[in-house]
C-alpha cells in the first residue's frame, strides 16, 4: 500500500503528484501490461539479446 504523508496546508495537486511518482516507481502498471498477454520464453530471450546488443553499441559509441 502506498502512503503519501500530506503536510498541513499542502496543495492537493502536489500530494497527488507525489502519489503518482511513488506509484510509477512500484512498477505496478508495467507488470499489469506485461501480464495482459503471454510472450513465449523464446521471444523474451530474443528481445533481451537485442537489448543487450543495442546497449553494447551505445557504450561503444560513447568511448
């Protein structure tokens, strides 16, 4: 459960913004979207490999 302490006289919009930030950090929406459809393990492995290659290329460019 996410708890957002609200100070005396604090704007409700600011408290809502804090809540949204904490909610994003938990990764609930990301996990929910991932569970909406099943991806085969072979597809996940291929995507992970593609990401690794991409990151490696980016690091090479930085050097």
